[in-house]
C-alpha cells in the first residue's frame, strides 16, 4: 500500500443488514436516484445537484475510493481482482479457442475512471456522425463536441488547431500530456515519423489519423477521476447523498413508471422524478432485465416476469479487442521494477518519475488497408511488457505495442444466468466471430512489427517476448492472436439509443416503454468509437444532465 492524501467524499454508508448511517438523516425519497457512481454517474450527480431545489441520491455498489494505488497512475494493475474491481469474465469464446477473458470493471467511487489507464481520447468525427444518423443530429460530431469541452480542463499549455483551442479550460476534469514520459516512448514517436505517419500537435482533433503522446486525466502527475473532478466538490451540497456499499437488486414501478430501486434486505430509495441507470454496459442491461425489461422469451427462460418487451436489451455488445506485440529491451530503462522507494518518494514529493506513467504513453491511429476513410487500428505504446493486464509484474525489461481493433464487425450480448441479482450476467462479446476482424488485427500487428524494426528502436529491442511469437507467417500469426488477445476494457452498446422503435433508449436516453427511467453510460452508444470510451461517456453524461433538466421544465 502506497501512502497518499486526498479529499474525502461525504457518504451515506449502507452497512450490510443495517440502517443508514450518516452525519445527517438520509431520506428515502429523492427527485433523482442515480445507480452507479462511475464515469457517468459522478457527472450526473454533480450536474443535477447544482439545482438546490432538487434532491439527488447517487448509489454505488462498491466502497469509497480510498486505496492509495488509485492515485498512482502506474499502479492501476494493482487494483485488478481486488474489491475495487467487479472481476468479471466472459463466456468461453469460440473465436479465441474457447478462452474466457477477464474483464476488469471499476467497483468504487469513480468507477472505471478510478481504475483505468487515464487515456482521454475522444475518437473520430465519423464516430459521432454515425451516432447522429442513428439518434438524430444533436448527437453528431459538431453538436457533441461542446460536451467534451464542458468537461475538460486542459493543463498542458497551448493545444490549438485552426486557430482554436482544442480543449475546454474550465471543466472539472484535468487533462494533460504525459508528465514524465519514458525515454523509449521517444523512440516510438520517432519510428512513427519514419513510417510517414502524420505527427499530430494534438490528438483530440476531428480526424486523429496519425500519432501523438497520450492525453491523460491527471493533475500534477496523479490520477484525476470523475470522483475527483465532479463528485468531491458536489458532495458538499446538502441536497446530494452519496450512498456506498448499496447493491441495487431491481427497480420498483407503479404501472409503467419507474419509482425507485430496491437493495439488500428490501431497502428502498424512491425517485419522484427519475431513476437513472449509470451502471455500465454490463450493469445497466442486467438491472433492466432483472426488472422485467428485455426480450420476453429470454426473461421467461430465466424465471423473470416480463414487464416491457424490449428485445435489444443486452444486444449489440461491442468491445475493443487487443493483442500485444512485446519485445525484450536490453537496457534497464523501462517501467519494469519502477515501484522502488526512490521513485515513490519522487512521486509523493513532486508528482514526478515513472510512477506518473499511465503505461500507454503514446498512440498511433492507422488504417489496416489504405482505402479506408478513417483509422480502424490503434497502436498503443507501453514502455513495459504489458501482457495479461499487468496482473503479474514483469521480471525483465521489455516494451509493447498494443494493437487494438477499433471498429469490430463482431457483436455479442449480455444475458441473465437466472433471476437472482447476486448472479453475474453472462457476457458473450462474440470476439472474432466475423473473420474480417482477425484479418484487420493481423494487419495491425504487421504495422507494429514495422515500427519495431525502425532504427529508432534498435537500442531498445532484442527479440520477441511471450505471447508475441515474433515474425511468423500469416497462419501462425492468426493462431497467436486467437490464443493471446484480450479486452481493452471498452464494452458499449447494450442499451443502444436510436430514433428507431427497436432501440432500447430514445435520443433523450429514456428507456422505451417506461416512464421515469433513463440509461446514461457507455451502454447507450449506437456504435463503438475509434478511441477510448472514458471521454465519450463523460460527454454523454454532460449532455444527459442538460436533457434531464430540460425535460423537468416541461
């Protein structure tokens, strides 16, 4: 455990089997009850409680974000498979040789923004224009960008394009360039130059085709989660209760109107205006189905009485799949063994040194084939052998280029295993069920191999590291990808929004067929973005808060 200090969020804690404990009496009735204090939930709680005439409850199944490793960027793998992680696994994946993949998901205040690699990557203009086609022009790129800027507080000096600042400068979320990048990261950037890729002065431009250091959610070298940026300042308000260790089991209804949530021992929080699900691409469809909203045939199979027929609940699951191209490094300059007392001291005293690294220090967005209109592959550079989620600390020096499939053709589904809220849902991403995905991942590996072959990397590479097999033929490479690829932690789409009647949520994120119920998180994305899902999830929540306030005035 690393020592650190951070501001505390005042919480109303729900102990197992006990009554509400609080510095003041918590009420059982609110205007808004938000389920999930993650990347979206913290934003909603802060924005909705700006109105002093409403009462807001933010409920979180996990505990407070007290663990010191949350603050130390390079320590995020130490949070995996701990109480701060839901520790989920997929169903066996036929396209991956029957493997079940581990899915870490944040289980604390801040959710995934408290356990992720802090990469603030908006994605490509085409992503949001596709959302606009699915859900209306208010979700298109030009209409959506202001919500990114509303969230952002850029601290890295000038970041301009076409004479205009790329970022917002007054938002709650700090965004900065890498604080103290590893020396090998410069080799990656130089190799990208040598390959003729476009050098981007700033990554978060409308078309990020090219390469750049990674913008990160950090303040003075420390992680800056949505709990830090949004929730801590808002938690001082007396109209906001933050309830931790509160596992929601199902929703309550009066007719077709959602009226609240039920937790352990029958504890109930009621919502006068709305219940808002921000439990993520797994948790939100799971709660909808447990409450009778979903595919009626599937619900009956698991002993759940259908309330609203919505067959698409849990469907259209997409995720970014990644495979690692790892190479040994003959010099002791990588992040291997960086967690020394000396480096801890540098971090605590000055916010400097290798512990400020988010691991994914630079990226390149490329096309698997030249005729594509936009990138479909991301190359993430890590100055460490980052394999198997970093769960086993590396014992030798190495470097990694993670090859990420940005626009998978494959889709999957989240379903119930039974009608008990304590049972984990079945997660079947359907990885590589479309053969084109494997071909594009393999093309991305070839791009990574070419970068490692650049003279800039000559001092830092000395042969392949497991699980990367080295330069092999296409058939052997395909086997290696199937045997080793992992999630990049970006599931979306299971409560997709759209203008069509089959969509789970409408363009205002209201659940179809029910009143007083919305979903606000990555599950509403009609299509996965060419980037990382933290930034668009925060922007979705910023827009949703505006929509909710507008609807309350009607």
